[in-house]
C-alpha cells in the first residue's frame, strides 16, 4: 500500500511539474508575441511618417521589404502564433489605421491567450478559446512589459521610444505644422496611448524636450527615458531625437547623452 502511495505521489509530482512547465512556456511565448506586436506598431508608425507619408504599410511583407521587421514575422507565423495585419487606407475625412492580431495556432498546446493591437497602443484580448481577438475585447493591463524584469523593461522601453518618435514626426507632418509636442498632447489627439502619455511606463520615466521652428532653424525634439529606480527597473538610459536615431547607455540613472551609442535592440 505504501509503495502504491509513493508511486501515485511521484506521478502527481510529475503531472504538476509538467503543467507548470507548460504554463511557463505559454507565458514566455506570450511575452515574445506581445513584443512583436509592439514591434509591428513601431514599424507602422515609422512607415507612415518616413516611407509612405500618411499611410500605413498594407502588409507584414511590405514592412519586411523596407527592413522594419524580420522575415519570420513577415511570414505571419512565429512563436506558435499566427499574425494577421489589417490596414485601412486613409482618405479625406477618413484617417489611416491598422490593427494586428496574434492567435495561437493550436489553442491550449501552443498558446492560450489571443491578442489584438492597434494605433491606440493598448493590448486587448485574453483566453478566447482560440478565436482571434478584436477591438471589442477587454484591455490587457498585464502586457509583457508590466510584469517583466529589468532586461525586459529596457527592451520594451526601446520599442516605446520608437513609437513616440514616430508619433512626433506624424504630429509635425499634420496638426503640428512642422513643430513637435508634449506627451500629453500626443495622447490627447490619439497618437499615443494613455499609459505612454502619462510619462511613467515600464519602470521608466519619460520626458520630452523640443524647440519650435524659427525662420533660420527647423523644429527639433528629444524624448528621454530614465529608469524610475536605477538598478531595479532599468540600468540604461535612452533617448530618441529628431533624426530618429535611438541612443542609450548606463548613465547611473541620469539622462542619455547625444553621443551615446545607437541602440538597435
């Protein structure tokens, strides 16, 4: 009888360990998927503001053609998820838009939660039984960047700065008439989501410095990101300027400098 109980306990332990491992794999995949959704969002903003002014890319393949995303993501399948991009072409009175969804290819085995992302910068979805997420699904407050560690915070804030840089260029090309704006202004007109516009995000403090155009000088901006708690929520400080080059270095909690090395990851 004792031997039987020991065997049952051993099998139960194996079952629990296997279940925990599956949950951990799902969590890792979800974080990677969310990062790639953010990457597509940043790529679309760059495409709209610098490549096809005023229009988003019509496909993931097009974003890859201009070097903004990797080949695997452009193929629409990555990390056990299927990615689908939908783009709305802008016209007078109808601004351009896009949305991208990520759905587990095999629900339960390769993933559980479905995700939806659009220019508002918020993730929506949840455990939807394998169906694609839409704009009508709940906002997910626990995206990959809110529960991550120091390294993940840094990776996510890099993507966020690229989005802000693209939003600044979009503003200058439209309502700004050549000038740039604060985070709150960008948020009020829908170019940034509410969390980014608040200036406190993913363990970092965000701030903007800008000068308006003059008869002799063009307008310029710099967006700074410094760790909220140096060494705990982040180590490197970052900045993105009008030239759209993102730079960063360990500044002991101080702001990044204009001569810091470019950051590509």
